[in-house]
C-alpha cells in the first residue's frame, strides 16, 4: 500500500487528486492532507480518506478543524510549522499543490525524505529551481511535473535523447481576455478576469491565466525542469486547450501531447508513473473537434511573457523576485486596489529595483536567501503600489 500525502488538498488540483485516490482506496495509505480556510472540506476529505493528520495553514482555523474532526481519531494541526512537520512524515508520493511560494519549503522537506514529489506548485521551480533539483538528487527524491504542459513535455520525452531536442512549445488558452480589444483591458474587472473559457480552476490561477502570468511562470519552470535554453522555449495560444505541449526534434519531427482539459490526466500520470493506468477522463472525438487553432501571443496583451524571458536570461534569485511581486500585485488586483494592467507594470518595476541593487539577485540560492528575497520583493511591490496610488 502506497503512503501518500496531499498538500493543498482543498484546491482544484488537490480535489482532483483526492478524486483519483478515492476511486481505489485499498491502494493508498493517506498520511497527511493540508489546506487553507476551507476546513469543512479538509475535514470531510480527511475522514473520507482516513488520513493520519489534517493541517490548515491558518492558526486561527485550528479550533474549527478540531471540531470538524472530533471523534474521527484524525490529528489536527495548524500553521507553517505544522505543514513542515506533516511534510516530514514518511510518504512514498506527495502532491505539492499549495498555491504560491508557500509551497516551496514543504516540498523541499518531502524531497529530503526521499519521496516522489508530484509538483503542481510551479512557484517552487520558479523561485528556487536549482535548490529543488539539487535537493531531490541529494536525497534520492524524485520530481514529477503535474502542470498539464510540463506533464505533456515529460511524456513526449519518454525514450528520447535531450540532445536531439530543438524546441519545446507550451500552449496557452489565452485566458478570459484573449479576444478582447486591447484598449478594453484597462477596465477589466475582477469578475471578468476570474472566468476561464476552458479550465475549472481556482480564482488566483484563473486570473493568472487571463494575464498570462501563469504561462510566464511555466516558461521559467520549463527552463528549470528540463534544462533547455530560453530561446528553445516557445508559447503558442491554442484556444481549444487540447494540445498541451509539443516537443520538436532535430529531424524536424514534433511530438504533441493531445488530451482533454482535465487535470486528472496529468495528476494520474504522476500518480501511476512509470505505468499508465485507466483514468476517468473524456476521450476525444476528432470528427467532432473538426479543427485546432493556433496563434502567436501578442506582446501588448501579455507583457508577463516578456518579463519571464528577462528572468530566464538573468537567472539567480530573479525568479523569486518575479513571483513575489506577481503574488503581491495579484493580491492588490483582487482587493480592487489596482487595475488589471497594473500588475505587469508593478512586477517590472520591482525587478528593475532589484537589478539596481548590486548583489541581491546574485546571492547564493539557499532557502533563507529565497525567503529573504521573497519578503523584500513583497515589501517593494507594496512601495511601488503606494507611489503609484499617489
């Protein structure tokens, strides 16, 4: 029986992971489930899967979680220290689906236990790619991609020699505003940005899809995970979201991964790897699909992609700066303090400020330095927003 833990269990990736595990309960011993403020869902899932422990990231939710688990025999805990303790519990397979930079430390701890880490938390590789990969190597852990694009690339590379790879093409739906007039984006509302045309995801990642910050993170993640050069990575807008990625080889061949827009495909591949097993996802009918469309992303519509390329070229801790400023500006957009287009401008200014301070971006990539960079970038993003507000 495989021991599994799910970090970020109450989010969309976590819920899809639970769906797959619950279909074959005799195969898994669930060690830990973690979540945020949705403690009712967290407790219900912990009871359903008979987890050893449930952890909420928020200390003030501990009493509610304990009450929801009363009589179950399942331990309850709260806070960052509890998340780290849960990550240190022996597990064979760990889903890393905590949103944002908060997912980095639990993932590193799981890798130090030699676990297979199914990585849906793209920020871990963006902020500290070298550190994550080195940790996995040093402790016998394994990293498997769960983003649909990176899972697709991973699958397309099975049995292939990386030296034969010429390019990696990741696709993007284009998000909620892919067909909007450019001059309308300035007035885009939170509700409009929170509606995805293809995928069923949480609010933050849906907004990131509309701004293409999500794809910007995935550009950086592709470079870190697969070790390809920035100039080898392409983004193409594919409104149908059926081709998730393509790998081009030196003989001109392209290997494309095609499948429905259902996260259970990538999750299931990571859960059962190296085997393929039947999954409860729809099967494509190409006669019904009839056509697939592609177009280049517009720089003016998606400035986040240009910023991601700057980060890839700069290296060092610039990914941590990029992600922290992005998260802070997204917070501000959700709170109604800035407009949709302001997010990219704020991130760009914070990156420029760091570049102007000699040595900050080039500091050694340690967990402490990543944390300090993240903290400072959030402060500077707040400073930038205060100045812009007036």
